C-alpha cells in the first residue's frame, strides 16, 4: 500500500468530473488500498479518487470514532438514489482544504447504490455523519467542493487564501 499525495485547492483537477469505473481489476483494488492508507494517514473519514489525482468514480469512507473498530467502506461508481427532505447541519472539513471547517446543510438521510471491490451491486442507507460523508465524497466525483455549499463571500475568501499559499509555495 502507498500513501499518495493529496491535491489541495486551487488544483484544477478537483473541479473535474470523474469517469465511471468500467471494470474492477487489480488496478482499481490497488487504488482502493492506497486510498484507505492515504485517508487513515491524513487522518480523514473520507477520500475521493480525484483527491489523489485519479479521475475515477471511487470513494473510501470510514466514520468509526477513535477507539472503535475500523469500518472501511469502498464505493465504486456510487450514486444517490434517494434523499430525505429532512436536513441536518454538520461542520465539514476536507483533506483538499486543510484546516478549514464550515457548517453545511445536506439531506439527513440518503440511499446510495454502488459497486463493492468484488464488483457486486450494493445499496446502503446512510444517516448522520455517514450520510454527510457520502454526499461530500460523491460531490468530489462531480467536481463539487463543500465550500460550494457555503456563502459566496466565505468561499471567495478561502479560495483566495489557498491560491495565495499555492503561489508562495511555487515561488519558494
């Protein structure tokens, strides 16, 4: 397993649409393993393949709390098939926007259809933090960041901050 570098905004790849996985093979399984290794190392509770520079519809999630057994879940070609009208608000962060958190309102419950690493179609009902995480990661596959769900003023500020940091790194 390999820890892969995580892309940080304003990296343009983060705004691209990820392509569906056509076939689950050793390359996809290796990607999933690397994504879990990268996510746990970061540490984070979710990661989309595009965040490690791979434009494929793959996400990894583990919302187990510290001290609990890990509950890793890989979702390939995930799609939300139902969402509740009821919403919830969570303070979200993102490994591609380090150390920035903001409250985001999303559906409280979602049903998701996906392929597992064996290629079997599965469906899960998610609620609470798990529902928020699934929606956040699927957004990544569509080129959407959690800051797109906050006010334009706040979004512009955070983009400006990270653009400035990227420029300073490039000059160093």
